C-alpha cells in the first residue's frame, strides 16, 4: 500500500516512470527497453521502494515468464522481429512485468481496497495494454489472446487485492 511518505509528487513520478518504461520497451525494443527499465527500476528501488519491495519486482519478473511465456509458447504472440529469448518472450515484453510491479505499493495502492474494481481494472487495462503494445510494436496477437490476458490480469489483480487490500496492509512491511 502507499506509505505516508508517498507524496503526490512521488506517486505521479512513479506513474510517469512506468509509462515512460512502457513506451521505451514497446517502441524502443529490447535494447532501449533494457536500458530504460534498468534505470527506472534502480531509481525506484533507491527513491521510492519500501524495504523488501525488490521481492515484488523479482516475483513479477518470474510471473511474467510464466504467464506471457506460456501464452507465447501456446501461439498467442507472433513477434515480427525474430526469435524471442526469455521463455519465448522478447526481453522488452518481459521487462513490462517488473515495471508494473513498481506501481503495486504506490500509484495503484488505492485499487487493492476494492476487489471488484481491481478485477475490473485488471480485466480491462491488461488486455488494452497488450493490444496497444502489439499495434505499436508490430506484434500479431492470436484471436484468443486478449480474452486470456483479461482472465490472467483479473486473477492477478484479485490476488493483489486479497493480499494487500486490508487496512492492515498499510502497516505491514513488504514481503
């Protein structure tokens, strides 16, 4: 959850950094995405992250390999720029997962208080992000991919809401 030290400036910087990272990954590809994401993640950990928050970033990096890697292996993505690396994923797509994790305890902390809103947000925003990213990056999506992403992100956001949504989450340390 957002901590008392999360000023509006820090929350806006958190959101802007994520969006800059998203564009760098989608439009710049793996090389630019890696450079920008590394800078954003480093600054996040140094400036905004709570103690132990690096575990969330690492956990979402692993989750991205499982979810998007599995969907890639199932034929959900067709990458025009050659053979992807990480579990069938190009690094630029994988990097979006730890970038998203930078929002969980900060800019999106308010969302976890309402499970239905978290599920709705995940089910709509997740697939819209994939659709926009695919259009900008020249990636072809299988017809079934966006509904699968909607389900995946709805479940991810439900779990986050259940885990972080209680009033006690404001005082619990990050794990």
